[in-house]
C-alpha cells in the first residue's frame, strides 16, 4: 500500500524553475522537493540524499541525477551547497552528503566526464568546510553567516522553538548557536546545551571522512593521481576523531571544544561513523551494545530519553527517516544484519500503521507509540521526500534485496 502510494505520488514533488524568482533560486534541471504541497517547496540539501535513495530504488535515476546536477550548479555558483535553493538559506549549508550522492550516480552511469565535473565541485565544497567551518581541534563544526541586523529575529525564533525565554543570553550569541543548529539539520536537539556553535559533532566529521574517502575513490577512477592526498586527509581526520569524539565508554559523542567536555546524551549520531566506515570493529560493537538506549517499539529515537529542559523535535520520543536509514546502513556495513532487519521492520510497521490511520507519510513520528503524536516546533507536515527513501530502503532490506 505504501509502496504504491510512493510510486503514484513522488512525481508530484518535482518542480522546475530555471530563473531566479523572488527568494527562489533558479536551477538548470527539474528538482525534487520534500512535500507534494504545503510546506517545503524548495530543494533541500541533506533531505535530497535520502530522497535520491528512494528514486534510485524505483530506478528513477534521471531524476536523481538531475538533483545532483542542480547541487553541482549551486556549489559552482556560491562556493558551497546552501541549505536549499532560497536566498534566505544562503547563510548556511547542511550535512555534506553530496559526495555520497555523486558516488551513487557515478556507479550507475559510469560517466567519467561527468565525474570530473562533480569532482571539481566537491573540491570546492571541501574547501568551504575546511576554511569556513574549522576549529582549533583540526575537526569541523557547524556554523553559519551572521548578519547583525537579523540577530534579534533569529534569537527570538530560537526562544520560540525551544519554549525557553533565555532572557539573560545575548541575542547575537543565541543567533550564532541557532544558525549552527539549523546547518546541522538536527534543528533543534538537546545534545549541545544551547551552545551548538561550541561543539564538534561525530556526524559532520564522519560525513567529511566519507567525502575524503569518496574523493580518493574518484581520484582512482579519474586517474588524476590525488589518491594519496585524500587518503592522508582521511587518516588525519580519523586520528582526531578518536582523540576528541570518543567518550570514556568507547562510544562516539559530541565534544565542546570551548569547555573541553564531552557530550552526555547518546544519540543516533553515534552510528554515522559506522555509516561512513570510520569506526573500528570494536567501536561498532560498542555502538550496537548501546542501541537499546535509542530503540523503541516502533524504531529508533533521535536521542536517548533525557531530562534536558525545553522542547526539541530532534529528541526522544521522535524518530526521523534519515536517522533510521543511517542506523540501518551502519549496522549492515559492520555485519549486524539481524539488528538492521529488526529496525527496518519496525520502521515499516510504524509507517504502515500510520499510513492506514492517516493516509499520509509524515516528516517524523513517535517511536514509542507508532503515531504522529510528536514533539514539534512547527506543524508536522505530511511528507514524501526522505520518508519514501527510508521506507523503500527498509522494504528492500526486509525482502533481502540489499
């Protein structure tokens, strides 16, 4: 039922506008937006990776490639991939999944001329992260471009979304942390103690490790002799990740580089090193042993249950399709196929149940209840996008096709 719904409706999320129009940035090819109507009528960065997973699974490779080509265009135009194709998203990027999207498209088409152009764009994106999102640790952080006149507006938005007044905190400081939260995609979550700009995260650095390893692979394919450079960059990052982003319990965690303290909340972000292949076998085993801390009856929570004050949509009991996908991919990569299958089946069951009750797929759901009774900072939209990608991937897992 859900598969049929996705196949019949995903075409309704295709948009085309080649010229800039108001806040909307024109793109050279048709592109996919998260929702068929209502909210989110633009192409988003990290959402599109998971949407592309679904498009490739239904063999809509041309649509997936169009999305990637649009991102290459945006990187060429702005020097980085913005949060989305709106002018008001130019103050930040999002989790850097572009190299993974490029690899998926290249491995289908095997077009080396196209790969050469993509490689150049990825070098540009990598430079953005390494020059504008670098910390004293040698690892990267989320951030954003601040405009002084917008400080109060964004600070008030931050207060509204968390439900906290934070009257004693300077607007510009709150603005800096809020934009960092937004760039992370996990906006907003309890992991970073209201000071996200002071943290480095395992998920961001895992994705950049993956970018470096993908570039090593692309270099071999293109014969440009840059493999050693990218391999050395990945090795350096891995060493620093183990120094700063692993807690005493051996689990990957956040790190506050200002206070020099480790994050205390275990989250699904700990599985990004498995997804990107930068966890050791021992670290993967430890992550799997802690899976029960974020696993509910209907899937995985973004974060373990905690007592942080405030209200956060990237927190217990909410589950999100990208979190589900990353955890499953990470488990499979390290041989934990039974655990991956269990999580996949829980996601399928929850999605089927909620679809039967509402006739829609939703941006997030409650992994305790298998419902849309969620903590939200805005009205939860019915969504196709990454919901379709995660669902189709989970179905492939359950049917033994992946």
